[in-house]
C-alpha cells in the first residue's frame, strides 16, 4: 500500500491543475476549432458543417486585412520601443545612488495603474478639448480622432503601461550581474558601452528573452485600450485582430467568424514566439 500511494501521489497532486487546464484551455480550444469549421447560431449551437467557408469569407473582408496590419504594427513597434526604454531606465537605475527610490517609484508606477484607468487618463490627455499634448508647438493633432494618428495614440498608452513590469525585471537582472565580472572587464580596459553590450547584456539575456516573448504576446492581444478609447475607429484605423474577434463574437454574435479570427491570432502569436526562440536560442546566456 505505501508503494501504491507513492506511485499515485504525483497524479493526485496534478489532478486539480489538469482539471483547470482541460476546462479553461483544452476544451475551449477544441470548441473554437469546431466553431471555425461550422455554422453557429446566436445561442452558440452548431447548426451545420461548412468546412473552410468561414475562413474564405473572413479573407475577403477589407477590415480583416486592416486588423492584421494594425496588429503587426503594434507588435513590431510597441515591443522594441518598450524594451529599449525599460532597458535604458533599468540600466540608469541599477547604480545605487541616494534618492534612487524616487525614480524607481516613477518608473515602476505604470504597473500599479489598471488599464481602464490609464486609458481614461490618456483619453483626457490626448483630447483636443483639454490636452497638453495637443497644444504642443506644431502638434495640433487630434490623436484619437484622426485615422492617421489614432494607432499612435494607442501605442503611447500601451508603451507606457508596459514600462512598469519590464522595468522591475530588468532592474533585478542588472543588479544581479556579478560585480567581479564587471570589475574584470573594467580592468581589461572595457568602457561603459563595451561592458554593457559584451558583459551585462549577455548575462541578462534570459530576462531579455522572457520580456521579448511576453511583450510580443501582449502586443498581439491588445484590445482593452482600443475598446475604451476608439472602439476600433476612426474608419477602422485601430481595429486589431482581438478587437475584431470581440466585436464579431460579443457585438454581432458571429461566433464562427470570431473563432476563425482567434485561430489566426493564435497562429500569429505562435509564429512570433517561434521567431523569438530562433533569434535568441543561440544568444541566451545561462
């Protein structure tokens, strides 16, 4: 009996996690895949099998191409800008100086603000009626009301929101770089720039890789700021795949179309993740 209990103990301990994974991950994924191949009524009931017709219809919609374009723009611009800013802030903060807790607080502050609250604050800041950003010299721009600038207004918010958590991760990574290694590099004549790129950056590369992957996923999944600030407009200029999925599923009860969009979003996220692994696989220092 003791041997039998020892054998089954790991499975018993894993059972709650497996139940949650099946109920909240695997079952919804299978159901989404089935929905994408079937016609579904407004009650969420499958009424017939249509094969790839839902995907064919989706690919003919002009807003789908715009949604992909905006999603890729967010991922490919938002992610590197956020990472570069937080790397800079964390490196400047890594040096222990008097009063460092003040700017550490300011850099990490976005993490303490909810997305909805931050979106409302940015909506006020970017509003032509009372915006300090709007009245800057030569910047008379209706950021969220102009189809050419609305996506950049969204990026301002998402970049600011991404700084807090990334900053804490990078700050911890920089402060855990062995001082003996830094001193050895300095004694060998390496300047500040060379020490950063040839010593510090390789040492913190696991953290950098984690931040890169999570930021890419978050950028692709952007929807909250768009729902609050622009509702996909003006003229679909801020419609992303996730927002299109949300509006198709919850707004129009077109669950088949929403399922197709979610699968395509998953594939794009998977490709980004595979690309990040391929890019960083040979450069991550353990």
